[in-house]
C-alpha cells in the first residue's frame, strides 16, 4: 500500500552527488513525492566536486577526475543501474560505463617517469623488509589503537622512495602526513588493486567527465518527478529545538545576499553535506596564477552547528590545516592533437586510455591524465583536453624556478614540457595550449589525521530529522575521497530517517579472501 506523506518535506543542503543520490532513493525506494524534495545549492550548477565546464573559446575545466572501481563501488553501481543513459536509450548509466570501459580499458605503460624523461620499470614495489613489516603491522592494528597517527609515523624514510608509494600516493592523493587510519582503510578496501597498481587496470572510466557522465543523468532522472533544485542559495546555519536531542527547526539561508529562514516543520528532514573538499577553489589562466582562498559556506555551516550540539563532529580537524590539505590541478585545452600524438609515442599508451603518468622526481610531484576524447559533451573533434595536478604546490619547480602556486598556466606547461623533455616541440605544443590552473585548499582535508569522533555519524545519536552525507561523516570501514562514500552515506541517511527496511550494499571484504591475500603477499616481494 502506498504510504501517505502528507506535507512532509526533505531538504538536501548541497547539490553534489550525495544529495542527488539521496533524492533518487527517496523517489525510487520510498515512493516519496518529488515536489517535496528540495536540493539547495549555492553554486549556479549542480554536481559539487563532480564538475566539468567550459568551452572551446575559453578552455575546459575539471577541478578533479574521479577514478571509479568495479569491485569497491557497490552502492554507486546499484544506483547507476537504475538511471537511464542520456545517449543510449534502453541502457542504464552503469551499462553505458561498462560498455565504454570494456572498449577503452585503462592500461598504463608509463606509470612512473624519472628526471631523465625515461619510463621506469615498476613491476617491483621496491619494498625492503622493514616496509613489509610496517605494512603488515598497519593492516592488523585496530583503528582505535592508532588515534591521530600519520602515515610517516608508521613508515620510515625508505618507504616514501618506493615505487609503491609513488604510485599509490598519486593514484589516491596521499601525503606522508595524512592519516594512517585512512591509509589503512585504503589498503584494505583496495587490496585487490595492489597487484595491478602499476598499470591501473582496475580503474573504471566514464565516457565523459563525471559531470556529463554521472551528474547530468541523475539530474535528468529526477526532473520529471518535480524535484525542486534551488540554486544560488546558501544555507548559513541551522536552528535546533531546545533540549538534549537533535531536531532541526529552521534553516538560515542567503538567497543571492538576501537573508531568509526556511521553517522546518515536524516530520521534515534535513540532510546536510558538511564540509567540501573543493570549497574555496580558485582558477587562474595562461597569464595568471590562481589565488589561495579561505573557508567558504559549507565549512562555516558545519562550524556553526557543531558549536551548538554535541555529536556533530569537529570541523577544525579538517578545515584548519590548509598547508597540509591543498594541492593544485590544471586542465589544458588544445586546438589540435600534436601534444596527444607526442604523448602516445612517448608513453606507448593508446591515446585516451586515461592512464596516469607521474613524474616521480618532480619537485611538484606532478602527474597527468589523458582521457578518452571527447571528454566533454559538444567538444569538437579537433579539440583535445587533458588534466594534471601537483601534490606539492609550495615547492619551486625544476625548470620554472617558481612555486607551482605562483605559476601561470603558461609556466605550468613549461614545467611539464621540461619533465617530458619535449623542448624540441615546445613551440607547436604552446601554440594552441590553454592551461587553466586550479588551487584547491581543502582537496585532501578528508585525509587529515583525526579522531573517530571528529566525523559525525551519518545519523547522529539522538537525531530525529538530521543526517550528514559528505566526505566528512563517519562510515565504518569505507574510504573517503570516493563517489561510493557519498552515495553510501546518502543511502544510509535516507533509509534510516525514512525507516526503510532495505539493505545497503555491503562493503566487499577483500582482506578475508585467501587469493587476494596471497596475491598481495607475492606482490610485496616483487
């Protein structure tokens, strides 16, 4: 029998993949009326950190590229299996991605490149016995015994010069000072990827950037249900009912600078994206460097509400360490295929396989990814776009004697050309290059050392109508900085608050699979 919801409303704060997924679970699994679902987003576009924008004239921009994984993204795939493809009628987005990835599998033949511009043999992980013992100890030590330990508290200097570290760190964006607990979770969650990390064969790519391939289909799916997308509206604070429990009674918002209050009635739900890894990001250009911005509204909202009620987390553990959580990406648009042709010859990677190339001796610890083209909807055939990043933006370059964060797009291209030893082709490369750098102060804030209590539970103890669905809520055993984490959080939030008796897809526990363990052990001695 269809449940009657009356005038019940559900408010999602933030328009990223978690909120969109949560709205799908409401209409799909709860038969909830779409017109009573409100997704409130301060930007003029949905998608959150899953972005992809621009054009031929001004250049394309993706702040980050999200790598997917068949074995470890259980809830994402279940979700996308029910979302229709925009381009292929009769197919789901999941089926579309499988077909694309099968036709264009990721395989890196040049995972690491040294200072001489030579591709390294990376079959060996480069471990010594101390590294193996430290890794074994990390894997068996309970999280509660690790506290706020950093990765470099567990491993000696040799570990950070191994092929494994160069590859694992740039695949997942770890720094030596990041949380050892998060690193341990990744080792367990992606244990099946360890033996093939040198080729990235386990990476599942989308046909276009993640906005075009995932966010847009989710948006299109929700539109016919009448879901309310309120853009350019910022939630600044929540009001709570007096007493010990957690019940939201109102939302303070700013609509293009004009303050307002949304009354939250009894029975209404508020589902919040607390914090953002792409908050405060800033774009530069070929002639200007991006600036370093401070905290934005998502952090301030979390700080405001955490100060009011216990059990809502500690944002300071994540948003007060910009020097340790920032790095810089760059998106390059070409009007011809010259650079892609040179890279195909240099790496022996088929153009557009999405293979990651890391310059392991780079002062900026720079990597680039050449995705399948076109990478954007409507991108002309002659236009080519690729993405790259540097994990150490405060370091002075090896060819351009400036800190990466102070460099223009032109100077970033000069540094890249130097590492590739493409100087003979510099003029033809630079002739049509439009490199747009992007500084992201909080991009790895979710990896900062933390206590378990620093992240609120998806539905905090004592909450009657509030849930959290960001990379900064706590889901035992799962790994942040993934699409799966956001989607899993949204599913838990909706099912819990709505009283839905349906299972959430469980986490695959590869560390208990004998074949995976044996393969990992053999790999550690390669």
